[in-house]
C-alpha cells in the first residue's frame, strides 16, 4: 500500500510517519504529482499559517493534484490540524483566504471573548452523533491532543462530524465520502490517536 | 468534561544524560533521556519537555539525535529547549520530531526573534520560557544564564509582551524554587496567568503532589511541569494525575 504525506514545506511529517511505523505501515513524503496520483492513501499534515500553506500548495501545483486525487480517483485523504483546515472552503486567518474546497466549511478564529485561552492547547474530549470510519472502537468523550487558534464550522450538512467544545462547539473531525479531517493530532494522542490512524489506514479506496 | 490540565515531566539534559540540580547548581544523574521519556509516555504523561542545558554548540548534534530517538518512541507532544537562538535551530528541532521549541535567553536579547519564529512556524510551536525571581513584594524579574544574571525586566510585563509577540505558551520557572521542592511560586504564577490569554505552564519547586494541585487551583496554571519527583521514583506520573483528579481537577486519565 502506498501512503503519501504531502510535502509543501509546512508539515511535521516525522511524527506522523513515526506513528504509522509503529502501526506497521511504511509511508513516504512527496510533492511529486505522479506519486500523489498513484497513492492508495493521502495524508495532508501541517502546522502554521493557512495563507502561507495555500500559497505553497498553489505554487507547487499541488492544490489541483490533491483535489483530483480526492474527487476523481476517490483516494482516501486525511487532513491533520492545519491540513484539515486546508480542506475547507476559506479561512479568515491573515485576511480571507480560499482553501481546497473539498468540504464547504469555513474556518474562523476561536472565540476568545469567553473565559478561554487561545491557542487551545492540550487534551480535550470529543464526541459525535453518528459513527464514522474514523471512530471505530473509540469511546465517546475520548481525549485527543489539540493545538490551534482557528477552528472549522460544520456548514456542510452532508458530512459526518466529530465535535469538541472550547468556548464554542467546533469541528474536531469529519468524514465526507473519502475525504477526512481531524483538527487534533492523532500522532500525539497516544493510544486513542494511534487507533484513529489505524482506522484511517484500514479504509478501502471506493 | 473539558480541556484537561496537563502534567509535563521535564528532562534537563546535560551531555546526553538527564540531570537535576538544586537551584540550577549541583547536578545529580537521573539516567538516559530516551528511556526516561519512554517511561513517562507509558505512565500517561501529557507532554514531555526536553531542556538541553549543555547549550554548547558541540552538543547540538547529540540533542538532535536524542530528539529523533525520543520522537520514535513517544506519541505525545515533545517540547525542546536550550540554545534555541535562530530560526534554523527551530527548523532542525521540528524536523527531528519536536512539536514545540522553548525560547529563553534569545527572546530576552532579541524579542523580535519570537515574532519571526511565530510568524514562520506558527504560535502553536513557540513556547517562551521565563525564568523569574522575586525581587520585592509582588515584583518578579527575569533572570538569564540559569538564574545568575539579572535583566531588570519585570516578569509580568514581559509575559504580556511575549504573548503579543506571538508566543503560543509561557513556561514560567521560578528560579528561587527550582530544585528546592517547596512548591511553585504561586504569586508570580497567578500574576502572569491573570495578565495573559495564552496557556501558562508552571515550573520550579515541585516536591510533592499537593504542589501540583496548588499550581492549578491557586496559581491557575494550565499545565504543571516537574522533574525530580518523577526522576527518582518518588511518584509516577499516573499517581500524580490520579491525585490531581481526586482534588477535582480535570485530567486525562484514559
């Protein structure tokens, strides 16, 4: 199985690869469209600013490659943290910036008017109404590690969601057909995180 | 259920060994960093902080290799500090598998460095470490060089400035307390927590599990960092978490 982590200069690839290795899977890091197109699974990691990430993806010609792989090829694709946000429609970080639009959800800053600290850092519990492929054998209210200041809304009503509450409810994870995202870092969430990654690895291409 | 408070065991590493000094002087060997990190991971630590106190340039490669080895074994966030002075130092540590870096003296000498680092790598991976000493009633100052050099900078004002400059977290160490085991300096912890809107990690002085509880309940810290109580087997991280949970603090126990 070919697992490719997209390299656009802003990801913490090593942690994700270490976690995959622990689960018994090899992976590679690439920005080569041919490699990405022929992958069985795609992971879009990322930390940092939304705008800079989109600029990099666009400059490297990867935005279209990811969109086509996820839509026309039906390749299971997982965005992690900033990588999940990039799958959305737009973010207000550093002025409005368009995302990959694989899901029509907007990204806005967490609401700091309530008594919360930003960034949202640490383990927080998540919950969902409908099970999806990512939540298999994971208990409701399990803790995952978050570190972010911006969060996704659930505008797109056709997806399955995992939620977390921090000042407001926000999208902690989603599944829309073969496109998946998690705001938290499964590779940093100990056994719950490894289990969730394993669930993704076991998803078959449609 | 809510955002859990964090327990962060800290590894002070000198020439490839975990050590712990009293008031940053007088060193005691506690073992191999990779083995110890793995042990804390298995005990349910929420994060691990690795502080390279060798801070000589020759030691850098050793640190990078250790960070790589730890990152292969530990599936919780890893913060690396000590000698982070340039953007390239940050890039190297992140590439080795660190999730965050802790910036200390370099921030004092050049506050703009924090801005540049936060802009380039994101606030979530920039921790600003503040070493504070009490110099008067409700007055704490920043010290550098392991607590030996006064800067005249007010610690609370400094924390506010660092948050404005893009720090994602503050790691606050009370230099009077470090290694003394008499509990956190709750005064400076509370003063800084009340003045900034980013998470604050309390450090320095933990001698028993009630000190951890006080750091959260009285100091209002978002996370508590401790070293020697875990290194020498007095308590496990899991015991500490259970103790804090029993005191009514939200902890991650699964």
